[in-house]
C-alpha cells in the first residue's frame, strides 16, 4: 500500500513537471499553430543559459536564473523570427520539418559551444526530500509542482480574460479572421514564443536543479509531447492534468511492471498513451474539437 | 503619396472610399481584378453583385489589405480611403484607420464564448466606459445575443453567428464596414432580420457599407448604389433603384423573367458579351 501511495505521489510530482513542459508546447501551438518538436532543445538552450548566468557568470543562483528566463524568452523570439515567421502560411509538413531541423541545429550548436562534457547544474531549488506522512517527497519537485499549478492558473486566466491573451486565442482559431480584426498574427506568435521558451527554461530549472547538464537533457521534450497531445494542444489546464495522468501512469508502471519488462514499460508508457489517444480522441482530452456545421 | 497630396484632397467632399483602376494579382502572375473603379460615398450602402469567382471577395480583401496572406497584392491603381492611399498596408493599420471586414463563411471564434468574441471586438478600445457603452449598443441592436453571452460561439445558429459577427465588427468602430455575403445559408426570415439591422445601423450611425451579396433582391432593397462585376471587371453600376428595374438584372440576379419564358443559354451568352461593352 505504501509503495502504491509513494508511486502515486512521486508520479504526480514528475507529472506536473511534464505538465509544465507540455505547457510550453501548448502556449506556442495556441498562438502560432506550430507543433514545435524541438521544444526539448529549447529547454536545453534554457538550461545552458541558466548555467551561464549562474555558475559561469557567478551571479547569485536565483537572480541568475531569473535573468536566464528573460534570456530564454529572447531565444524564443530569435527562433520565431529566423525560423518560423518566414514559414507563416506554409503547409504544416514544412513547419514540422523545420522544427526537426531545429532539433539538429540546436543540438549541434550547443555541442559546438559547450562541448560534449557533462557539467554540474546549479542548485536552483533547495535539494533534499521531506516526509509527508508515509511519503518521501523530493523538495525541488514539490516546489516545482506548486509553481506549475500557479503558472497554469495564471496562463489560463491570461488566455481567457485578458485582451492580450484573447488576441492570442483569436490567432489560434484563425489567422485570416484575426487579421481582419486588426490583430497582429506576428506579434501574437512572438509573444507565444517568448512565453513558451521562458516556460521551458523554468521547467529546466526544476528538472535539473542540482543535477547534471549536457545535450541529452533535450530528450525530455519528446517525453512531454504525448502529455501535450493528451491534454489537447489548445488546453492550458488540460496540459497540466494530462501531465499528472502520464506521470502517475509512468510511475505505477515503473513500480509494478518494470521488473517484468526489463525497465521498458515506464519508458514506453507515455508513447503508448499517445498512440491510443491518436486512435480514440485525436483532439486530446480538452483540446479544441473541430466544430462541424452544416 | 506625399503630405501635400493628403492636404490637397478635401476630406468631406470626396467619397469615403475610392478604387481607381485597381489591379490585383496572386503570386505575381494570376491577375484577378482588371482596372476596377468604384466609389463608396459617405453614409451610403453600396452593394456589389457578381457570380462566383468574379472577384467580389478579392476586391473586398484588396480594400482591407487581406490579400497578402494568400500571396496576393494590389499591383496597379490605387485605393483611397478618406483621400489616403491604403493599398497593400498592414491589415492592422487598415482596421485602425476605420475599415473593418466581416469575412464570408461566418468566421466566429468558435471555441471562445460569445462574450469573449465581443471583447475581441473591443480589443482596440482602451476606454472602459466607451467599451461598455458600445457593447450595450450592440446588445440593444441584437437582443438575442444577450442570453447567449456565455455560450460557445461555434454552437450558435447561423443567424446568431451573423449577429455576433456584425456586432463584433461594429465594436471595432469602423467608418466603413465591408460585408462578404452576410446572408449566405440563412433562412429568408433571418436574411430580412440581418438586412433590417444593417439598414438600421446605416440610418442611425451613418455608417457606410460595402456589401457583397448573392441575394441581390434583399441587398438592392437596402442599398443606395450597386456595382456588378464579372471576370474581374466592373460591367455595370448605378443607383440601386435603377438596378432593381433593369431588365438584365431582373433576369439574371433577381430571377424575375420579363417575358413568360426563361431566356435561353444563348441569350445569356449574348448578354454577357453585351455587358463587356458596357464595362
């Protein structure tokens, strides 16, 4: 029973981290209609930025990380301007392939700049674990989980209630209609990329706090993609909830099934969810259903 | 255009919108509009008739600068709004200048609520009091919307969507409203309601409109002027009242035969050839 509860709790925490990364997919998709497969690499770029601002530049950890979030927003803007803005109006395949190219370019670039070696990542969030009843919880992940919930609620309100957020939603629905109302598609895409890249950097800070950093951390991006799909690419709250579902599923699989499957089950779980979802409910749990009208 | 040009054009006497020999091409090669001349006077409703693919929507999008997203551009002539050249601008600028287009196909933001759609109409309005007043004015114009505010816009009926679209456009406080087939796919009763509302808006606010319509009869009833376009050329224009009584228009746009029998296809072709000459 205890191991079940423990699996549930740590699954929820990891899941909320997935949820945060999924949010960065969602934010970009909502405004720019781009599934950026390179989101993990954007996260990696954010992670390297945090490392540069803190350990390399010697700034206090929290200040440096805060600055790094701003710098990451800038990286997002640059990617949008150089790669995706010229592709506005192109077929989806073109855009997806561009994001695949971006994966390779970003990995290559960081390999070139930072080298292949693994380096320590600053302890952005406090280390250690704490006891809650029978459960042992990772402190950094718990703080991250709270942050994720706060960010989710803030983003949800932003998209639904503020003028700027509604503009982004309008662009997400239809570029031509948004343009016809004087809403700038470019500006919306730029805002979305800045936000999305910043969220990735925040996720990096939680994910890597006190751990090691190298090019391979980008892999978490692809693990979070099924989460974004499960929640529905347009749904902010859906992303977070789906994160918890996938996180818990993965953690249960790792507790109960991995020993029978040589550790494979927890690895493939998110992707099994993704395939099943594509078959049953392609728009995800809370995504925008295509409204058919006669 | 230089600053002196702007000053030289009297702001009041000239028509609100003037198209002078406008040419539009897509991808730089496919020419769709050929030397289109057209005027929308202040405070008047102008209806724009023509068959499918004649260039009506293209003309509207040329005016509202929405061609670029489809790789189109105004390649010749000029579009003057209040004496200012506005062709090929940023669409956001055009909206701010006071030209708002309601696209065809009932493009509500279907996943947002009616309220959120209306608030998007107010996205340029920074004064809360004005925003509230304008919103109230729209709800007074279309009381049916009042009970639907929290409804997801994608699930409204066709007529309700059209009311929402007109409201959303009005909230942007246009000086010229471009409407692309507002009556498409609506029941006759709703068409009358929508056109009644448009006429009322025109009367009460003096808002000029350029209306693209297939439903020529309803449109000609509220319009002051009419233009007919075919194959990218204006082939006929005049006062709406004259157009209503014009034999050719009655035959081909209103479906009212002059004689007892329908005209044959040969006559149709003849008619088209003859109209070229008129253009």
